[in-house]
C-alpha cells in the first residue's frame, strides 16, 4: 500500500511539472515610456558680434508619441527665440525608440550664462515623463578701442573645448596696440606725437604687436563664485603668449593686460566646458 501511495505522489508531481512547462507564455508588453538622453549642440554656444547661432536639442525616447522641448535661461532677461517653448520633430521610425529635435536661434540680444532644456514626453495612453539638461551661452562683447593708447588681446583661445577633467588647457592670444591714432604713432617703445608718419603710410592705421608685457590669468567657475587669480605670463617679442593650465571645472577664463607706459589695459575671455 505504501509503495502505491509513493508511486501516485511521484506521478502527481510529474504531472504538475508537465503542466507548468506547458503553460502558455504571457504576451510581450510594450516597453515603458522613458527619456533616454538629451544632447545640446553646440555647447557652449559662443556668440560674437552680430552672429546668429542655431542651437539644437536632440532627445532620445522610448515609447513616446509626443515630445515638447522648452529652452529657458537662468540669468536675467528674456530670450527672443520667438518663442522658446514648442513641440519637437520626431525621426521616422516604427520602433519604440525615437529621436526628437528642436532648434532655436540665439543672438547677442539673448541672455548669456546657463540655460535649461526642459523635456516632456507623452505616450499613447497619456502617461507623461519629464527630464531636463543644461547648456551655456557665452556672448563675446566687443569693446571699442579708442585713442593712441588703446590695446587689445586678439585671438584669445582656451582649448580644447570641451576638455576632460584634470587635462591641461592651452591659453593663447596676442597683445596688440594701436599703430596710429590721429597724429600719434607707436615707434615700438612709446607713442610719439606729430610728424607725417600716419598719413604717409596707411599701414600705420592698424595694430602692432606689444611684446614683453605681463598678462594675468583669471578663472570664474560656471556655478558661482568670483574671479580667481591663476597665473601671470609674459608676451613674446611679437606680442603672442602661451601657457598650459589644468582644468577642473567648467567656467570662463580671462586674460588681462593692466596697462603700462601710458597704455590702456585690455582683456579677453573664453568659456570652456569640463567633462568627465
């Protein structure tokens, strides 16, 4: 009798196992709605003079049927992107994964500094998910150079952009002074008044390199703080300067010529984003 019971139990267990294996599989469900990534190009946005720069936000989603992308500055002032909020355009795809993009055009009348990109994605059932990212706008303001003592720092560049954290940036540029203004002209060491040097030779109505001058380097972090002194370098005989400095934070680099021998001071800036 005990042997029959044991046999019956084994048979029952085998039957249960067979039933478990033979059970029909559940139907595949659609992947959940999600925002996979947000990328802004270019970043940073550098606007010089009357430049109009197109800024594009590209968003990767899963199972989204509609996406809205808004651009908003964090500083003072309002953008004139007419308007910034708006629906994004989707890529042509039958898969759940899609790419969406929206482009605005910024110029020198828009706020500089940090901007936020807000993304809102909706699926076919009305479910909504949101995400945000940021980018930076650097408006390079032109300052007039006036008088015979005017100077400028031409072609200032902090590179590469972006740079990996801890890697060194190269800071380059050239310090120049006005060759001629009215009847003042630069003789290579000081300004001289009078004579016909300016009117006789038109090339003097331009700029001349300014060598052996001290240039101070400052840095301002992107997320607040104040200008921090970094280093002092000297221009070469042709007015050029070069140095390498490690970068740890995103922010703005500034080089300053404070003026000397009756020359006015001048400065230049460049924003660099630091990535990991």
